[in-house]
C-alpha cells in the first residue's frame, strides 16, 4: 500500500552528491552537511537541491541496508588493479619508469 507522505523526494544525483560532500569535507554529521549545502549556493546548484538533514540520514540508512549491492556496484565501476613498479609514473597513457640515483 502506497501513502503520500509529503514532498517529492530528492534524486540520486542530489543524495550521492551530499554523500561526496560529507566525505570530501570530512564532516562528522549529516546535520552539518545539510547546513553547509544550505549556506553555499554553488553547492546546492551543483547538487540540484538542498536535501534536509533527515533526508540525508534516511539515504545513509538505505545505503547501509543495501551495502552488498553498493559494494558490487562500486567494484564494477572501478578499473582493474594493476601492480605498479617502484618509480613508475603514468603520463598520457604511457608508463614512464623513473630512475632514482
């Protein structure tokens, strides 16, 4: 049974963006993350909205509940690991081996 509970929810772009902001700025709580997004117009414009702290907490709970699916998604999107040699750097797709004296 579906119920209308209020306003339309935020999109995935907005919520994942809020997660990235929380992680990149090392913000400990969703309350502070939501406040930062509200205070900075550029952040809210980039995210396409200003999610409430409660929306962020609900989204984080759903991410925790579906952790195996999220891990599988992230693993599939990550490029394969390649062992790097000591002193190896990449530029323009070419491997350069740096020599150390």
